[in-house]
């Protein structure tokens, strides 16, 4: 595991979303030159969804063989299917509908929604873990994610792993989350074990309200207080931020 973090600062949130989309598409095209299938973990949030919309609008998207790309989510709000607050719903509106002719439906691996058969976050997490395991290499609980995208909240949370929350210590691939400090209170999340299995982890953050948490995470502060500090890729950890979110970084760059 490489603890080194690379930081790329963009002038504003719009450029950040556009640049992240371009970076993702190039990463997929490059990776497909020597392996398949690819596994990508999507994130929600304002910049995350803007990034997906930018992917949809890019002509480079057609250079990707989407039949050989599987899409996953780092976390999900435990709400009924189609709820506007679900990350999956927002991703479908921003990108997946646009890819309908290129991306097989079976390559979209949504976290199970609240319904009459899946009534708790734990049940959804268990079903999602089973789906992840179907595509995992021997000896792992999750696929070898090529790129795992994460947003970050002003409190430093990533996925649905919040400061001082019991889910921080969850084992295995997934966990149900109760009592989220950010509504809705019930969620499903990948664990740190699953996040750290990714080849590349990209943390995307914009806005001045994120600046203290960006500085804290890049200073390797405790995961218990700044969960984003624990978001590390097996091969690469990339922080993609705008100038406002980077405002409290030391002049010489991050300390990690």
C-alpha cells in the first residue's frame, strides 16, 4: 500500500469536474489497452454528479468500450428505488441513461434499495457484498477496482464513513450505517478494507468549506476524526481539488 498522495489543484469546481471527467475517460481508454474488464466505483455529491455529466457530454466517451466496464458505488442512501436522493438515481440522470446503448444493464451494480424484501441497511449491505464477491479475484472480497472515486464532506467523511462513527471500524467489504449525521440516517457503504483494495483512489473535493478537512486529511490526521485520511489506493492516491478547497494546504504542498 502506497501512502503517498498526489494533489492536483484546479481553479474552480466546474474546471475540476470537467478535468476529472477527462482524466477518468483517458484512464479507462489506457487501461483497456492491456486488461478487461474494468471496474469503476462512482461517487455522488455535487462535484461527483457534475463529473458524470461531463463524462456524458464528452466525445471521448465513445473511445471507451463500455461493454467491458462495470460500475459500482462507494455508498448509497438506503431509500426506495428511484428516490431522487439516491446516488444511483442521480448517476442515471447524469450519465447512465446517456450510455444506455453502450453500457450493458448487467454491468451496472447498484446497491439494493429499500423495499419489502430488503428492509434494513444490513440486508442491503450483505446483498451488495455478495455481488462484489462475484467479481472479486481469488483471495479478495471485492473486484480489483481500477478507479474508485470518492467525494468528501466538510467533516472529512468519505463514502458513508463519518467521523467517530462505528462504521469506521467495519470489517469485510460493506457495512450498514445507522445514525448518519448527514441525512438520510440509513445508508450502505464500502468499508476501508474495500476502498484500499482499489488500484487507484481519487478523492474529489471543491469549496472553501472543505479546506480544513482537505488539509487535515493530507496531513494524515487520525481517521477517527478525518476519515478521508484513510482513503488510500493500492497503487495511487490522487486528490483532485479546486483552489478554494486547497486554500489551507501548506505552501510546499501536502505533508503526506
